[in-house]
């Protein structure tokens, strides 16, 4: 009976150790994934700032200029 219990305890210890290793690996993988996503987000934000915003500004300027020109023309006609 004592040998049987000793073997069970050994197996249980092995299982716990394996589970801990698995969890550690999962956490490490998860953290690596998080870091990748964070890097992607930062890269995307930088890219967005460089490409989208100047385009938006140009579009606003063009729209404002067109509106001003049309308003002046309309007023001048009368």
C-alpha cells in the first residue's frame, strides 16, 4: 500500500509539474502575442497619422475653398 501511494504521489507531482510548464508556455506565448498586437497597433497609428490626417486636411481645405468661391460668385451675381 505504501508503494502504491508513493507511485500515485510521484505521478501527481509529475502531472502538476507538466501542467505548470504548460501554463508557463501558454502565458509566454500569450504575452508574445500581446506584444505583437501592441506593436501592430503602434505601427498602424503611426501610419494613420502620416497618411490619413494630411489627406483629411487637404480635403477640408479644398472643400472650404470651393464653398468660399461659390459663395462669392453667388453674391457677386446679385
